[in-house]
C-alpha cells in the first residue's frame, strides 16, 4: 500500500557493510526541527549501548534525528560500545549542525561484536548528503535482519488538515512479551507534549508489542521511540475527542505492526491468538495467556496440527494463577474442546481446523471479568535452522 509520511520528516539510507556487503543496513530519520519524544525500552537487565544512550537522552523530552542500523546490536560491548555509539551520534550531529543530545541511536543484529565505527562514519556522510532521497519503506528494509518483509503502516485523523501517524519497525525472532528483538520508530506531525505522548505510547505498547511472543526470549535492544514535530498544527490535549482518536489510532497502528512481527516469526507457519477471558483480573488473564503462548509443547502441537488441548490446560495450570478446573472452558477456532471438567469432543474432530494458517485459542476461566490477548506462533524445525546459523 502507499505510505503517507507525516510532514517535516526526511529519510535516507546507505550501505555501510556492517555485516553483509552491498545491502542497505543503515538509515537516518530526521526532523526539520526539534521534536517531542517518548520511548519504551526492553526490561531486560542487560541493555545494549544504544538503549542506554536513548534512555538517558530522551529525559529532556526532545530529539531531532534517529540513526538506525542492522547487522550489529552493539550489545555486551562494554564501555567501548557506549563510546563507539557516541562517536557516531556526535559525528552525525556535527554534520547536521544539531544538538548532539538530540541524536538517538537504534541498533539490531548480532550481540557481542564491536561496531565497525569507521564503516558507519563513512556511511553517515552518505546519509547526510542524500537526506530526503529515501522513502519510509526503504528505512524499514535497511533495519531488517531475519525479517522476510519490511514492516510499516500509517494512520490519519482528519481535522481541517490531516494528522498523520507513521510506524516503521523490524522484528522476527527473539520475540517475547515486554517487547521483542524489535526496533520501532513512530512519527507524527501532531502537536503534543512528550508527557502526554508517553502516556499514549505506554498504553499502545501494552496492547501490542508487549502482547506478542514467538520464542519466549527477550532481547537486549528492544526500543520503541515516538517523535512528534507539530507540523500539522493540530494540538492534542487530554480529555478531548481528538485525544481519544489519537490514542485509538496509535494503538491500532501498534497492534497492526505487532501482528506483522508475529506473522513473520522465524520459521513460523501459523499465527495464533491466545484469548483469555473470565479471569479475576486482567493481570491474571495475561499470565495465563503468556504461559500458553510461550509453551513449547503447545507451539509444536500446533505446528504438527496435533489437537492436543491437554497441553493448553496444562500451561494454564502452571501459570501461577488460581484456577478452578471445573469452571474452565477451552475453544480452538470456536470448537469447544473442554468444559465442566471434561472433554467435549474427540480430538480428531479438530484436526482439519488446525490446518488453517490462523488459529484462535479461547480460554474462559469463568472467575471474573479480566481478559487479555497474546499473539504468538507455532514452532518449527526452520526456527532451529535459522537461529543455529545466525552468526554466520
């Protein structure tokens, strides 16, 4: 589909040769003026150098440029990793003639390998000289690692003039709740404070990027950054209809991007929604949903089209949430398999349904009103092949 970019943002890409020769692997997103910024980051205690820098720099509430690279995570590289990232961002700031604290680095790729600083510095010159010549889709392509397709989408809210929100992200493996091995840049021409944007972003991420899992692993580099430059002159204020529309559009955009990540899960053949209802609390519902979604036995069963609903109820049982077996109902693709403490049909009756590429597991605990959804995949031999060869 055609992608609409918010006013006032420019893009460029370059071939730095970070991991592979002759591929676009570095990108620049630049605002013509300083922007309001908000971010959400990995909760992993081991954080990559670019994450540490971004977390510190966005405290000011302002930014102006993002430099993103694939092929190297710049994680577990010690003080040298911090110094290398700062060399690159400071050099870029000088070339753009902007505040060095307003440049935010995002990296994805192999952990534990030093950044090839000289290669990247050389590519920075190209990024600056070609600024404005690339489109958002090219930025999405430049940050792909094991992704099989670029991930981006946009939303517009119509006022006197349209307000635009654009999302660009990457991610396919090492995907787990509390974000994935993913980078995401969300750009808007709305006029909104960083505090208000942070609130909207936090809620959107909770329903999207923090509700997906492919393999249960949590990355060192997960980053979602949102930039707002106010170029539309449409002001977002709390407790207004426009505020509700903005939050809804942002959440919808993030959910679409998060589903793209899951559907592109490494080695995945099925997109699975785990929908838990009737929990005592929303937190309980999410704990049950995560346990089921992360279960290797559940994932491999769905890959093999094995109607083993017993693996689903077993995962719910070890989630740590207090349950009552006789109240639980389990449905797969709207087919009731378990209710009142007993199986309701023969497993063979489900086999044909499991051949579908999209599957929904509905678990009704019948204990309250709490509910949650987690998006996940099956698990195949291809996942093992991809990840065993990733460093080469």
